[in-house]
């Protein structure tokens, strides 16, 4: 027994099963043959049910479902109810940044192979995709979202100026129900919606109660925050982005930050403290909730910063209150961190007169840059250049220079003190006194009896008849 369906009335006098769709074959002699099928596994159409009986003596009989002697078809109409399309819109508006939710019923999704998307506009209907959009690789894998960036070429090709347009979409699904059926195509037309490619409009308010004045020179460090306001009339206005750049040939725009407000005017603060001195241009980019943007930039959107605060940079690690010793290779590991007040320094040079070291790796800390040798550029001084010997203290002047590319912007000098060997033992010393009128044997102190430190386990100055104690400054004593 063989069961078939056909979407046209079969000719049972001259049957051709190859034109029909085979559902099932049963073998063997049975009293009753029955077949159950889920209607969702059949494509939408009008179908005639046909049975073919093959008897053991070779006789073949074809019959079709009939009523009162007439063949009776049945219909499948699931396509329209098996698929849901939804605009991911903002206040009934979309643009090329939007998506269409593409959600088929689970038992229907397995038959979808690809889709084509058409946009219906007052000027006609346009196919947006050049190649069929694969369902599983391009839609299902994208969280069942159909990306409307396909509208970009449509907008460009039709020279649509920034405005609002009424459009709708037709989604054409290509459906494959297996080798027994042809490829089916079904169209879904969505409700109309507004294509909004209108850019937000803005006005910059400066001067007066606002500290930002265009084409102005700012030289007061205490007034480093420039204020202004942005006025707008668009109801769907979202936020602005402020960019700035320096007046150099290859300068790129640098993002300063974003500002948003539920109502106009929108206040903005522009902190120029850590920017480099010189001419600074800026621009404002406004966005609505759909991502439509407008670059707001005029020829007079610039200021000049003239704080000259580069000499106020900080240096950590080069401590004139500490004593530096030599490692096993007679090198002095200084350990330095340089913190410029501006973020426009490109490198730091450490110079002793005998040796020079460059720190070019820029690190960030709380939106401020710094340079350090603690990670990649470990600086060690060669003690042979500075005459470092045991029992004596050698002062080594070090110059720290800040650069913008190859130009020195600021410098300062620091001093470290080095000796051959240092120890970190704790010594219990009290009652220290110094006779300033004598040049030698002029330091007096008390040391707690029985301490391990006093026993001189490290054999310091054992060649001397007494322990040598030197006062380096008002805070430090060296044994």
C-alpha cells in the first residue's frame, strides 16, 4: 500500500505517481492501513489524497479520496500563522540601525532555508538583498533578528535626503519540505512604519554665563573647566558626543565624553586641564534614539590652552632620603615613576651625564598617563661611572626630561645617594647626640645591650678599631 498527495486532481485512468508526493509505503497484507501525519509537516496548498494498492497477483488499483463520486481535496493553511514579524522600533520609527524580529514557530522553522526582503516605498518596491539571506547562519544565529543595515544602499541609491518616509516590508520565505515537494515561497507583508533618517538639529550656546568662548585663549589654570549648552528641538533627541583634536598635521579626533539630558538645553563641561597647550579644535556629534547623527562643527570651534603647567610634574622613586646599594652585578636599581600633569607627553628621558635611558611606554591611571621602569624598562645605573665604594656615600644627580615627540617640554633634577652595601636590620639606638664643633669622633649614642644588631653579625668595618657611624643628613644615620 502506498499513500500519495497531489496539489492537482490526479488522472486515475492514466496515473503518474512520479508527479505526486509520496507519504508512506506499507508492505504486507493487512486488514486495515492507516496513516497519521502532522499537518504542519505539509506545505500550504490544496491536496488530493491518493492510495495505490499492489496485489499479490500483480493487479494495481489507484483510488482518491472522494465524496458522492467526486474527488475531494483538503487544504493546508499554516504559513500565515506560523511566522511572526515585529519591528524593533522607537516610537513607530526605524532606520538602517534597526532590526526586524524574525520569529517562526519551532515546528515551522525547520523548513525555512532563506529569505528575501523587499521595501515598499512610494516610488516602488525594491529588493534589499543581493543574495538570499540564509536563515540559520544569518538570522537564527543573530538571535532571530533581521538587520536593517540593508536599507543603507536603498537610501543611497534613491538619493533620499534626511527626512521621514512611510515604508513597509515584504519578507519572502523560501521553504523546503523535502525531496517529495517543490520549493515553496511565501510572502509576508508587514504594516507600514516611518523610516526616519532625519538628523538631529542643534545650537551651541557660549559666552555670557558660559565660560566657553570660541577662538579664545585660556591661561588661568584655576579656570580649566569650560561650560556651554546645547539647544535642540527634536523630541527623540538622545545624547551628544564631544570630540577634540590638536593643531598638528596628522591629528585625529579624540573622544572627550558624552552628555545626555531629558530636556533642552543640555549642559556640557569641557575640562582642559590635562590637555596639551596649544590650539584645540572640537566638534559636537548629536544622536537621536535611532542613532541618526549630525556632526556639528564650524571653523571657529577652537580655543587656545596656555597653562604652561608641564614643569609641575611629579617623580616617585628617586628618593634623596634613602640609600641605594649595589646588586650582584654592581648595578644600582633606581626604580622611577614619572607623572606628568598633562596627557600630551610622549616619552621620558632619564639622564645622569654618563648614562641615558628612555621610557616610552605610556601607562594610564585614573585618566592620567605616567611612565615607569617598574614593568618593562628596568633602569639600572652602572656604579663604575660614579665611583661608588664601600664605606663612602656617593651623590648621583639625575635629570628627568619630558618630551613631546623629539621636543623637550620640561625637566627637573633629583639626587640619589649610593654606597656599596646596605642592610635592612633593625638597630635599637637611642640618646643620639652630635658634637658639631668636632670633625671626627663626634657622634654619641646608646645601643641596647644584647641585641643581635650590635653584635655586628655582618662583619661591617671589621678592619676598623671601632664602628664607623656617619650622619648623612638630619634624618638618616648610616653604620
